[in-house]
C-alpha cells in the first residue's frame, strides 16, 4: 500500500467533485460551500503532502508528541531519535532514555508513557499497516481511543495520516475557522467531524489536504488575532468585526 504522505500525487479537484454535487444540503449531500472553500485554499496553497514523516510509525510518534506543543518542538524531539524511529526501539528504550529523547516536545514524562502504550497497541498487528487496514475504521478508532493518552484528535490523526482511513481530523484551527467563516457545523468535536464527513466526498486524499489547508491558513491568517489581508478566503469569510 502506498502511504498517502509519500506517494500522493493528486488531490480531488473541485471540477471533478462538482459532478457529484446535488445542490441539496441534506445530511449526506456534498456541500458546495465546503467544496468552494477547499477549492480556494487548494488553489492558493496547493497539495501540502501531509503528514511530514518518513513512515507510518513516525506519524504515530508525531501525533503523540504534537499534543500541547508546536511542530517546531516536535521536530527537535524527532531529530533526537537520529533517524532511528522504530517500534522495536521505542519498546526497548529505557523509559528515562526515551524521556530524554522527547524532552523538547514537552510533557515528556506523560508522552513517554503514551508512546510505549500506542506502540504496544501497534504490536498487536505486528507493526503492519496492512493488518490494521483490513479492519473497519470504527474498530481501530475505538481501540486507539482506549490507549492511554489518545483522544479524538490524536486518534483521527493516526487513522488518517498513518493508516489512510477516511476520517476527518478536527482541531482548534478547524473549530475557529468554522466559527468565523461561519460554518454551522456544531460546537463539539464529534459534531464538527460528522458535519465534514457527511458533507464532503469520503476521500482520504481530500480529507488529508483539507485539514492541512485549514491548519496552514490558520497559522498564516486565521490566528487568534486574525490577519485577514491576503487570506485566500478574505472575500468570502463573514468575519464581521474581526477584520
């Protein structure tokens, strides 16, 4: 199986998807507004080829390390592995040594425990992505959520970016964007996730790049204090008094 973050060469375009548009915004209809937003973001930023990792297991590690920190700190922790991030090594590492390696990512005491736990979960599938993927998404998601230290966002990040499951990742950037645009997707994690998944074509490539585009645009423009000038959505976002 070609992993999405190493072999993705295309992203679903608005023109292709437009053939499936119904014009109806019922529970299972493709939402033209969501696809128009995607089209503008994709035209501006292109295909971002997320997740930045060399292997599916490195995605899992990154998803744990990025909790409550920025990606720059995660990169420092990743570099401390000296290009040797494997499940066997993480399981074999003395806990104190693992903590020292991941210290730049913060909360290293907890994250060392979480890394050991999720790696032990992965061992049930012989560290084989193909063996994970033969199971239903819902089963694997439930198992991940039962692992110590893994919540909704981390589980969905692993499912989408490590295992190519069609699950939409929701984070603070997505929720902020929905509130400002606005998109009436709900207030809690699962409501927003369900909205995106039932109003977009269920495509891994689309979910992958859409989430990445929301994140990069939030960092460039839609921060806590928005910088609307130059935003690819500036003419469409009903940001009211925020601009």
